[in-house]
């Protein structure tokens, strides 16, 4: 073999023919491979490769020799030898890769086979990535490319690298619809299911695995393995309806009984509590990536078990405290509250959170309210009976009440030496009903026992966050009578009557309990000393009481049960509730550090007075010469918005007026928004300079009788700026409400920042409105958020609502996309000749403690409020606590008013002024940053809207449109979009235009389950000007997405389809509807029947009947009528818009699809025109800028520059016709369908349509 090199050189230089050359090289190759174990074998093969790729060798011969070497000879070598030779071959032909494309692919696949046998998955994938799949010589088949992509994806998955695997699955997804090779389709689905598994999309992964387990082409063992994976993913999925459906499907599959995961599946499907032992056994079945830890510190399995157990608990209990829930779930109570709130907000758990009492209620709040009303009605009837008895037998009633008092006294500890506070004595007699409690004993109250047994609903006092909430165990509800000596009889009746919601009654219960106990105890002691005490002649209808503990803070009593021994008061939700009776002591303040560090109780006979200390806050920075000066207390009447005679010091106390200041020029702010370095950190640092501790005294808020009127601890009004109500007779504490005056721009006490009313404070809330003649209310919270009750509904849905002396009637309600405006009429029975009209502006899109993703809706809301506002009386602003969102809105409104008149604004100073009057105004740094962004956009767009009258007279529309569009583009550059769903490998082929996709934050999800489909369709939600209907903008469906289009119609309650341009059929475009009356077309579970069709020169109207066919029973589950309007002649666009807007008023919550070929051009223009005209008709302003800004937040491709300029022209044409009321074409008033007409609109509009 020593002459191998010489033979190769001779063969190259000899000038042999093509066939002779190949034969000569093969004979040399046979000689080399004859003994592959020789140490020189690899070296000889490298020399052979050098000779083969020599430029003197004909290319055809080189290709054949390289192919023969790889397919016939390298397989005889060891793996190490073969790898070395193959890698050398690739190195030698790299310079001429285009000439050797087939051979490059051959050698790379050969190397990948070797690496795969060695389980070196990553190297196998890397070497395959270099295989040429886009040949310059001949096109490669789709199947070959698909097979390569899938193999690379599978190799990366074996190497636990789902990110790289997803890249190649995305490429494969573009080809998988073109193949007819079923094995490749199965391989694609298997890889995609594994990627979903890695990405923790467990419900979708389970669905994919389950589909694979049903494919007959897959071997039996592989099908069972796919089913096991489906079970594991379904068990790990987040709890909720989607997982429940998946669990049900798998549980009903008899094959699942053979799976090792069946035990866990069985318990989860039956909604049983999963024990730690069960979870430990199941954990052994998980892959490594399924054992990962989530950001909250739990493993995937732990989180799944916690959520499942929470759902299971909801089937057992009606309500439960978070402390007990945490005990059941084995997690801290804080985390149990967070998980429950998140599940409720995501629609995976039915219920709501009582944040004040730290209780989770599993039934809907409306059910509770209905039950409360039923109990209230029953108690009122009992009261009426007792009133009649009182009228006929007053002596008997007086004697009975004395016996009740004697029995109460007998049940208490006669030796109790707790001092009794001095209180005004009043005649104790039955008062109005308090129906919220289920305990059948209360030492502080007079009671009449009425048995109400119910196994579902259960009421009891929630007097402390630590109280156990008992389950409905055939409990007895009491109709309780409570006297409060601080109120008159009539006032007490009014107060009691209107506080009946059990989850917000705590504060009044404790207050009344204390006064009643003091009063009754004092009267009984006086009776004992005077010998006037009645001795009971017969047992009273009260259960005997057993004292179960007595510590320094409280005494607990529990009813004795005749059928069982007394139970521990700590048992979880299984026994009757205990009654907590506070010992009558006053708290003492520990003022060792000038702050309220602790509160203790005293048992001495002398009641110590409250001691108030004020912690004076100095700013973070002081000038050297005044370093010892502290910020003085500012009296409310000294606050001023005068901007003269002050020095500018960045964030430091200004020695002229002792304020934190940081004035900024408007021109500087404008550059911030578009700067790549928006100074967010600078703004956050500025926020940190604001005082966080109380600056002034809160004496009135801390009084015991007022503390319970505060929704949150530490958020109380200062004494100097609080709203002072007129005092009710015999109730000195009735002047208190948690509300504070805030100064505005050049206006003292312009705003009132208040907490949201509760059942306890609702009467005070309306007293404040009436007393201050408030005519404008700004509400920036929803009633419920994240499953938590943020505010009671203090207005009626319809008709009237009574609140003590007040009667509230709703006169009008206008619902818009992001807010609702209500007109309330308030009557006061004590002043029957007077009436107060109040306008409430209710903003609905602002999350608690958070910020809006887009500030345009808030600016639009503020513009609407300002257009109506008449500066006469204070503006009442409230959220839940009255500091975060309320403070942000007040600052926004006042600073924008300042920007109208001055060239600077000072956010820091204004926020500091607000905090001088109310704590924590603008509660978070995120809200502070959001305020800056909103102010900047508000200042930039301040002149974007124009009055209708001015719009019709201006001559510079074209210039205005150009400048506004430039600003729109600049603002658009600050918005980021996520397209994860649109770019999912299973969805890429569903997009007609690759640059027009559906962002994740605005796309509708498809819910009807159909085999071989996903939840994606290229469509986006778009708000109409009003709250309903919503527009859904979508592309014309492709031939393979017609079923998704009808799922969209069915799932999202669509009644109207607006097809906005003529459609020409081609290979990708078909009619998705039946083409003749009476004809039927089917897509999956849907049958579409054409009921009628009519047309004229402008429109085609088709009426369809959409039927959903149950695949199990083959019966029609639901039928819906759908109307489709296809525009034939777009020159009639304005008439069509007018008729459409009129028809839209009757949709009653149904949605409208706007459809054009690409889902952007015509649909976006139609939506913008409709919203602009609707707003113009309602508000008498023209504001295309905000309309288009909102539209482009859902799809950035809406409205190009030509369209934006044309929009102004179309609006002007519409206004001319709308104001003159002379339409050249007047359709029927009874139908949206347009009757034939021979005349067109103005030539201006025709030119606009042509440009579009």
C-alpha cells in the first residue's frame, strides 16, 4: 500500500476517459479499504479525497466517486474513522459547495447518523443545519426539506433545547401542509406536541399527544406512550375549564386505566383533594423539564396541585378565610390569596375576594346579594309582627326585655371587674334589624331567635380577620336588635336598615356591640344596686353559654350543644361560630419614637387619653445654610397655586415657599417621548423624593368611632384638609368621612379625593354629595377587580335606590368603549323641594395599582369630562382607596390645565402639594411614570381635536392631517407588539399576508374544539366608539381557514358580517358561504344555510342560518341568524356608514365582523370613519387622531398617510350631508339594506374612494 499516493497521482495525470477514471479510482479505493484496521487507512482516504476533488478531474466523476465513497466504503470503517474522513471530505469540498450540493447533504446526513447513534444530539443537529436545502442546481422536494427540518427539531428536543427546536419547527410548519406523507405529518405533530410541553402549554400539548395516541399508523407502544404524555400534561396544566375538559376526555378513554398516571387522573377528574403523598408518587413519572421551578418558588407539579386543590375546596365550601385556605393548601395565607385572585381574574375560578375581611367567597356576589335581600325581607316581616305585639302588649314586651338582659348578665362572669366606660344612658328598646349574623348568642345585644336552616348559604359576623368562617351546617340565624346610645332611635333604625351585606358589616357590628354591652351592663348594675332587677320566672329562649377563654384582650363565648360536647373554637368551618366580646378598655399609644409604634390595652380604672404626635418629615436634600430647617406644617387655607416669586431648585426644598419643585419646560417634555433614552429612572428617582410618612395629624380619623369607617389602614384624611360633614343630632362622630380636599390649578379645594363608599359609609357618601352640592363624580375603579370587591354600586341599574333619607334615580346612561357616563337625580326627604343632578364619569379600563398600556383612552375620558364640566362645585374623584388612581387623575387634569396657560409644568411640586392634603397620593412609582407619559402625550395632542363648527370653516385640513400623521408615526414607534400566537408553527400558514399579523394582546381566541385546529385566527378586536358592539377585524379566509372563520362567528357572538370589498375567486380564495338560497355548506361541526339574498348596485345582503351540530348526538345544539353585507360600489360608502351606525344601536351586545382581503386596508378605514362620525355626532367634535391612535394599538398596519388625509375629507363630506339632512340617496328606515338609486354621492367622496 506504500504506492497508493503514486497510483492516485498517475490516475489524475494520465488523461483517462470518464469511465476508466472512475474504475481506476475504485480499484485504488478497494485496496485501501481491504484492511480498514491498518493505521494508515484514514491517511490514504484523505489522499484519495485530495485527488478526487482535484481540478483536473471531471466534475461528474468527482461527484460519483464522492457519493460511492460515502455510501459503499465509509460504512466499513469504525465510527471514529468514518467521522474523521467525512469531516475531511466536507472540509475539502467547502470551497466548491455549490458544485457538490448533493454530496454535502449526503456527508452531513452520514455524520448526523453517527452522532445520533452515539446520542450526541447537539452535534448531530449542528451538522445537519449546514445541509443545503435550497439548491441552485435542482429544486429539492418539500418532503426532503420537511424531513430534514423535523429531524433537526427532534435532535434539539432530545438535547433539551426547545428554543432551537422551535426555530426549525417553524420552518417545517410552512411545508407540512404540502406533504402527503402521513409519517412526516405524524412526526411533525409529535415534535410540535413536545415543544408545547417544553413551553408549559400543557393543555395544548395534552390535546396534541392525545390526537397522536389515536392514529392507527403509530405503533401500539408509541400510542400508549403518547397517551401517557397526554395524561401527564393534563395533570400539570393550570386548573380551569380547559383543563377540566381535557381531563374528562382522557378519563373517559378506557386505555387511560393502564397508564401509571391513572390514579392521579382519577382524583383530579373527580375533584378530590390531592395529598402530598399522591403528588410524590406522581412526580416519579415526570421528565426533567417538567420538574422545573416556577417564578413563584413552586415546582410545576406543586403549582398544579395547589390550583387543583383550590378548585376542589371551592366545591366543598361556600367561603373560607385565607389563613384556613393556606392551611388546607399547605402554603402561606398571602400566597393563597394571590393565587386565588389570579385564578379568579383569569376566569379559572368562580368567586370573589373580600379584601377587608381576608375571606374568599366561592359563589357569585350577586347570589350573596340576593340571599341578603331575602333575609332582610324576612327580618322586616318579623319586625312588623313584633311592632304589633309592642303596640298591643307594651308591658309584656318591657318585662320580656328585662328578662333578656337578666339572662345575658347570668351568662357572663359575675366576678368580672372590667371597668365600664362612662356613657350617656338611654332607654334601651328594640331597634331595626341587623340580619347579618349567624351566631345564636351575643353578650352585647338583645336577640330574638328565628330558625332559618339552609345547607348552602350561611351568614355570620366577620369581626376579625382571624375569625373562622363556618360552613353551612344547619345553622340558626338570629334576627338581632342592637341599641346604640350615641344615635337617636330614628338614626339607629336608618343606619341598621342600610347595612346588610355581611362581608362589609364588620365595623358597624363592633361599634354597636361595644356601646350595647356598656349600656346594658351599666343598666343591669344599676338595677342590682336598686333592687329593681327582674327575676326570670321562666327560661328564656336563649342557649346556655360557656366561657371558653379569657385573656387580657378578649373573652370568647360559644353556645353549648345539647347533642355534643362543646367544640374548640379553632375547628375549621365545621362548628357554630363563636362570639367575640371585646373587653372595654381604651388603647394607649406608645410614643417613644414620636410615632405610633405599638398599641396596647390597659386594665386600669382610668381611661388614658389618646396622645397625638406628629412626625415632621424633611426632604432628602437641604441646602447647607438651612440644613436644620424642617418642612413646616402647611395649613390648607395657605396652599396656593401662585407660580410667581419662586426660585427653581431641582428636587430640593425651595426656601421661598418650602415646596419640592422640579419645573420642566413643555418643549423639553416633547423631546422625551420620542427619545430612545426616555428618562424613566430619573422620574423614578424624583418620585423617591416625595414624603411617604404622614405629614399632619389625623386626630379625627383615629377616633375609635371613626376608625371603622376607613376602608384601609394608614389611608386616612388629615385633620386640616378633611371634608367635614354636618353633625347629625345626638351623634358627634357623624361629621367624619374619609375624604380630603385637594387644590387644583388656580382653584382652592377644586377636588375631593375620597375612598370608595362601603355599605357602612354609603349614607355619609351621599350626605357629602348633597351638602357640598357635588355635580361631578369621577370614578376610576371597577366594582370588582381581580376577584376583589373595590366599591359598592351606589347607583341603581334602573329605577330608584334608597339610602336612608336619600332617593337616587338614574336618568340616563351612556356606555362607551372605555367609560360610562351616568346622570343621577338625587332627592332628599328632609328637603323635598330640592333636587340635585349629578353626572358620574366612570372609567373602566384602569387596573388597580397598575397603569394603562395606552394612555389615549384616559386622555379621551378626561376630554369628555372637561367638555361638560362647569366650574362651580368641587369635583369628587374616587377609586378604591382614594389615593393611587385618584391622585394620578387629579394630577393629570390639573397639570394639563396649567399647560394650557403656561410653558412649564411641575409634577413633583403638584404631587407634593397633594400629599400635604392626603397621604400617598399617586401611590406607586409606576403610576408616577405613567403620569409623565400621559401628560406628554396630552400636551402633544392637545390641539388634535377640533370643534365641529371650526372643522367646517378651517381651510388647512391637508396641512393638519400631514402633521398629525407624522405625530401618529412617532407615537407608534414607542409601542411594542408580541406575535407569539401568529408565529406559532401551527398558525403561520393561516396568515394571508406575512406582514399583517394578529398581536397577542388584541386577537380573539377560538374556543370551539375542532380536530386539527388551534385557537388562532388572523383577527383583532377593535373598539367601537360605544361600549357595544365590538368590531372584530379579520382577513378574508383562506381555503383552509374557512372553518376557523365560522368558529370566530360562533364563539364571539357575531350577528353582522361587513364584507367591505368585492372578492375574486382564485386558488387561495373561495366563497365561505353557500352560493344559492336553500343551499347548505358544512365546515366541521357547522352547517351554514343561505336563507335569502338580495342586492342592488351598492350592496348585497345575504342572510344565513348558522347551525352547530353536536358530533356525539348529531343534533342541532344551537342556531343563529347571521347577516352579511357585501359592498359592491364603494362610492356609496358614506351612506352605508350612516345606515350602519343607526343599525348598530340595536345590536344588544352582539359583535360585528369587518372584513377585507388583507384584514387592514378597507377594514381599518371603515372602522376609523364609523368611530369618527359617531364621536362627532355625540360630542360635536372631530378627533380622527385619537380614533386612529387607538385603532393602531390593535393592528399597526391600519391607516396609512393617504388614508388618514382622506379620512378628513370623508368626515367633511359626511358633515355636510348630516347637517343639511339632504341625502341624495335615502335608504329604507326599516332595514340596513339600501334600496336601488341612480344617483351617487359628491364627486369629492368619489375621488377619495378612488385614491383608496
